[in-house]
């Protein structure tokens, strides 16, 4: 009798990563192409070993013009550090990466010029798993509860991140790849996918800079909309 192979949790998640990137690669060829730039500033304030606050501000630039902005306040909760994760992330400023699970509740406001702003409540949970050779896998599950002009909608976002920290002499940096899929209630389907490649560079004792390229495909419109974006994030940790 054949025995069934049992996958561990990290192996299962790696298979989900592969499926996610297959879905991304299968996006339709005909599309509207858009180029954008996303500058962002994040500030993290540690309250104690279990809780911290996070504040973020970002804008969306297209053809030299600001077409959108976002401001948010978030509250993070951590589980206790995992020794193996702590060993993998010893040179990173983001303390959450040494925790097996991070929970977040937040509020974001998105001004929209003369139109009513979007108000958004977010809830997310991010488990992390140490793999071989110092590779870290994170599986972020986020729910966005959205109020736009008084109308309520929601979306679920699943994002996989695979990263590893490298060192050159005493300096360390972290390259990563990400894949994300969105289920949008107003469209009634998985209507958006995104894939990123980026790097995180510590620049000060309490600051780091992150740069990334993202390709996003949105099939909720016809023709589908593909966005090519460059993101730049400056993060401070206190």
C-alpha cells in the first residue's frame, strides 16, 4: 500500500507561493499600461516587547503628478521571539521578523481631492517560518474594510514574502521577493495580483531604506490594467 506524503507547514506555503506566481504569470496580454512611483515614510514606536505603534504616510506619483495619498496609524501585537527566527534576523531593525506571529489592527485615511476620502480599517495576521540556509518565509493575511463615499466594501489580501539577509564584511542587507493576490468584494472575484522584487538596506542605527519594483495586474476593469511601480520606503525604529 502506498503511503501518503505529508507536507509540513513551510512546504505547504512554498507550494502556495508557486501557485500564486503561476496565477500572476497567466495574466491577459492585452492591457492598459501605467507607470507610478510610491514614496513612503514609516515610523515604528516600541511600547514594550509585545506591543508597538506604527505610523505611515505615502503618496502615489504618476507622470510627475500626485494622484493619491494615504495616512495611517496601526497597533501591532507580537508573540514571543523564536530563537531560530531571531538568529536569522539579528541584523534587521524590524523586530517583528523575529516573532512567529504578528497581529495588526489599523486605520488608514485616503484623501481624494474634492471627493470624499476613503476610510479603511485593516486587520492582518502574519505568521513567519524559518527555512533552510537562512531563508525566511512570511505569509501575511490582510482584510481591508473600506468605506468610500459612504459605501462599504472589503477585500482580502494574501501576500507571501521570501527573504534572506546577506553580509559584506560588517554591512548587511536583505533582498526579497513577494507575491500577493487580492479578492475584492465589489468585483466578486480574485481581481488583482502583484509581484515584487526589492532590497532593504540599513542606513542608520534606527533607520533603513527599502527599494522595490512591483508589477500589478488588475482584471476588474476592461481592458485589464497593469501597473509598473517603483517604491521607496524610509523606515524609522524607536
